[in-house]
C-alpha cells in the first residue's frame, strides 16, 4: 500500500504541475473577452495579453522608438548599406524601360494621357489652348518690352556696317542697271519720249526754241553719253548712298512701337496666329516619332548624369533629415495603434509559433516538478 500511495502522489503531483503550467500559459492569451456570471466578471478574464493589450502596445511603441528604431541606428544602417547603388540601379532600369520603348509618342500618350490627344490623332484642345494662351501672352509681353526700343536695337552687332555696305552696293547696282536701261532700245525710246514731252509744252519758251532746231532723236543722242558718264561718277554714287544712309538712320532711330502702329494690331494678331498654327503643325510631327528615337539624345545624359546625381542627392537628403523625419513621425503611436488593432488570435499564433517549443518545455517541467513534489510528499507521508 505504501508504494501504491507513493505512485499515486507522484502521478497526482505531476498532473497538477503540468496542467497548472499549461493553464497558466493558456491564460496569457485566453479568453479573449471577459466572462460574466450574473453580471459579475469572472476573475482572470480576459487573459493577460488581451486585458493588457493597450499597455503592451504603448510599451512596445516606446521600446521600438527609444531602443530599436532610432535615428542613430538608421544612420548607421544607411552608411553601411549600398542604398545609393541600389537606388541608382533601380532608377536606371526604370529609365531604360521607358526611354527604350518602340511605340510612338502618339500611342504612348493615348495609353497614359488620353486627354491630350484628339480624335484626329493630333494634340487636343487640352494642350493647344494653354499653349496658345502662353504664346499670345509671351508675344504681348515681348511687344511691350520692345515698344520703346529703337529699331536699331534689333540689328546684330555688325548689322549697321553691313547695312551701309549694302546701301552703297545697292546704289552702284541701281546706277549700273539704269545705264544698261538707257543704252537699250527701250531705254532710248523712253528717254526720247520724255524729251518729246518737254519740247511739246513742258519746256517753256526755251524748249520751244530748242525744238525748232533739234528734234528728240538728236537730243537723245546728245544727252545719252552725258547721262551715261554722269551715272558712272563715283561721287554721285557716294552722295546718293549718303542720302540713303541718313534716311535709314532716321528710320532706325524710331521706336519699335511706331512700326507696330504702322503695321496695325490686326495684322500683328494675324501673324501671331499664323505663327502659332505653323508651330503647332511642326509640333504635331513629333507625335509620329518613336519614344526611343526622341529620347536617344538624352539617354546617355539621363543614365550617366541625372540618375547618379538624383540617387546621391536622395540618399544624402535622407541621411541629413533622419532626425527631422523621426521627430515628425509618431513611431510610438503607430506601433501602439497597430498592436491595438492586431487580432488576438493572430498574436497568440505568432507567439506560440516563435516560443512553442519553450512553452512545451515549461509544461513538461511542470509535470516533472509536480512529480518530484508528489514523490517528496509521498515519502514524507510514508516515513513520518
């Protein structure tokens, strides 16, 4: 009987120890909600973690913010990681995928920004109207800025010298053409006609006396060599060039606004609209070009210049502003809210999944300790 009672004590103690430990582990999580009997809450319900979930969330948030996810830790991680290289590689892949597309710009816009393309395949009013308004405003501003400037200001640096040379050349060319005309049958006929008109009544008494002795053919033959010689004279050409230059200087000193008034607002508006229509037509030709062809001149600059600089700037900005970001980011509150909203069943599964082996060992230890206690108690009962 003594050995039997000892065995019973050992078994009972083992069961009590194991079941107690297992119950204690379960009571960490369960029940999820309080149990009530007649309006009175049953003690130890809900479980420890459900009952203290708000406090656990606050403590976890404080732990994460003050010890786990700190600005110093993030800075060290950024310094050790190749974030810049990773970002540069990712941006390069994205850029190559976009810049190397074989589709035309029209098809690309139809896919990603259909509002910009009209039914006829050209740019829609959503594009044209803002551009037209910007073009008109730009032209108006330019006209206002140029209104008080003299026309001379629109000439290139060597424009006045070139204009003077062109006027001298024009004078000599004009005289040469006039000489050629006078020496031609048509020119001689025109000159004879003018002389005849003078002799017929436009020359007064002197013209009448000359006409009694000389006819227009003889006068033409007499005057033609002298006119030809006169048109060959360099000083006459220089005087005419001087007169033209003075008139040109007078014109160039006039303000641009006077030229605007002379042209007229209606004509300027018409020219402005015609220029926009031509620019729009030229711009529409771009729609038929492939994305890869349009971006080919920029590809090397984008991959070798813009992306490396952008990656370096982004990482440097992130490292510089880590403290500012952490100061404005409520990590503690975020963690607390996440814990509060996390399903209790999922929390239990996660903790048991991580510490399930240890929990089983605690249960086994309860059985062992209970058995030892039962054995000691049985031995005391047996021998005392």
